[in-house]
């Protein structure tokens, strides 16, 4: 009988603004992730001694997030010392890749019980802490790309230009993300995955970035966030339409997913929420950088023998509004099935952990609508993307 990898539990912290004064400011990244791991064990009732590996996404592995933060959090959470852990960096797709690796290990028979998750405290360990400048690139890479690479915001501008996306369209999409997230919060459907975490100012249990009163008119007043004269000369096609308002928010957060072989979950009396059944990861142009979700989606559907119309719900990470709009233009996906509860523009994007939130929102949407198939896809710095297929249990 074929082995199936199922999601038997999923929890996350609230997403906080990644800056001084954010709701999670002052919490050590190890402690934040450890609290989430404890909450996952508490909610599912799993004996942590059964966990065969903990696979953790974290992008900025420097400072307080260095030294295999996954293993540190396992120990801080009080798990037995026999539980191993590994930390990986697939940029924004790190937690999604952790989930994929966990599912693949289970399907292959290498493990029956794995926790996959991610953590990022962008207010504590800022993105620049591990950024490579042009002068830090190795000589062989510089020989191939002598001018180095562009900022992700510039890549988002290049996508907007290539797909002829106007500032008005980007702002309208961003406002809709906030509106959808506000409606979802009011319904309570995707909120059940959020667990309260202790902070220096008391418990935190609500995403901080949502602005329900956001309007396209208000967003139109914001200035372009990434304008640079040198870049403008190098890429004259850019229209400078990307702003802080139609980009994802810099955030703090952590999340974890209990992945199990289906029969093992059922023996323990756990009810699987979904099976993870398909995977794709691609490389793409490192200058355009963020358009990899398009070939990743195509590869996943082709491997799975599915069409866009077969998918009941999509979660496409809102790194920037231009990314999702370009993806929709190429795939023709029904907008009502895409990011139904809002996305990173409204809720935030703690890069190493965001995949957990996307999976949580996807499962909640499938459960609410009775849909069967869903896809998570995430663009990643350096010109990569993941796509994952899930089937509701």
C-alpha cells in the first residue's frame, strides 16, 4: 500500500511587524519558535519523543538566528535530546520547502513523524545581516553576471513592466488583500491556526499588519519604494509602480506543521487535514527573480496530470502585487480562488516562516468551501520557486 504524507496539525504565531515596537519585539527567535513547537505538541497530543526530525526554514541565519536555530528551538521547547533538527534556506520558500522535504521523507519511507516549520524575526535580524553585495560575489559568478543582481523590489518592477501592470492595478490588488484578510478575520476561519505566544508585553495572538481601512486611493499617495537613478538608466522600461503599500510587509513570526504517514496518524487517533501529494521546484532568471511561480505551477500541474481549472484554491505568496498579477495573467486562474483570505501584503511576510501561513490559509479555505485540491506556490530570491499540491482529507 502506497505511503501518504498527511498534515496532522498546523499552528503558527501571530505575525508581528518586524520593527522596534512590533508585538513580537524583544522575543528571542529561538524562544518564539520553541513556543510554537510546544503549542503544536500540545494541540495534537503527539509525544515529542516520536518526532524523527524537525526541518526548519530560516533565511537570515545570522546573529540570534545562527547555529541551526531549529535544533536550538527543539531543545528550548523541552523535546528529548534524541530529536534531531536541521535548518534550511530556500529564501522565501524555506518553510514550504521544509514541508515538502518532510512529506518526501515520509512518502519514501525514511520517516513516519516529522515536524516542518520556519521562523524569522526580521526586526531582530534584519535582511541586510546576510546580504551579499556585488563585491562579495565570487569571481566565477561575477564573470557570468558582471553587474551583479538587482534588489527584489527592482525585480518586482521588472515584472510589472513586462506584464504591463499599472500602478492602479497593483494598488487595487493590495487593497483587496487587506479587505479579504479583514473579512477572513471576522469569520474566524483561518484564525484557528494562530496560537498565543508570550512576549515582554504579554500574550500576543493577532496578526499585527492588517489595515482594514486600506483603499486604492490611499495607496496611490505612496511614493515608489525602490526608485534608483542608476537602476533607471540600466532598465529604462521600469515605471516605478512598486510601493510599500503593494509589497509584502517585513514581519516577525514562526510556524510549525506536524507531518505524518497517514496510517500512523490514524493509529494515534489524529484526523489528517490534508495529504501533500505533489511537488515542483524550479530555477528561473535571477534578474527577473520572482516570476518562477509561473513555471513552477506549470511543472506541478503537468506532473500531477491536472489543469488550472482542477484546483479549488490557490495560495500564491504576495511578495509583491505584481508577482501575483503576472502569475494570474499567465495561468488564467479564477481570481476568486486565489488568496481568498488575503496574503502577505495585508498579513506580513516573515520570510523563513511564511510557507506555514500559506498552507494554513489554503487548508482553511478548502475546509470552508468543501474543495478537494489546493496549491501553494512561492517565489524566491535568486530566481527560484516552489509549488506544492495538497488534497483535502
